[in-house]
């Protein structure tokens, strides 16, 4: 038994009933996933903590992270 006639009848009924323009937009808006952003304020900077740990274990070839550490400590003091 084929479902195609039933599907066509259902599609026709839905198209004939139609929706008003604001309803279509509202329905589409409700289907969109909510935009969420979760931020957690840490009492310390994990990058700075990890950098300090690595500096205790090994010597850096260059001073790439010095500026970052200085900036992060300045932000903590303000």
C-alpha cells in the first residue's frame, strides 16, 4: 500500500490552510536554537598559572610570554 497519495493529500491540506506571514516568521524564529554564551569568571588566570608552572620546569628560549604575564598582572591590579 503506497503512502504517496496520503502524503500528497496532507501536503495539499497544509498548503491550502497556509499561515500568515507573521506566523511563519514567529514559527521559524522559535525553531532556531537559542544563542547562549556561558562565561565563568575565574579568580585567577589559568594561562598565567600554567606559564609560571612551565617556567619553573624549564627555561624559555625567548620571552614570548613576558608581555602577556605583565598585562595580566596589570589587569589584576586594576
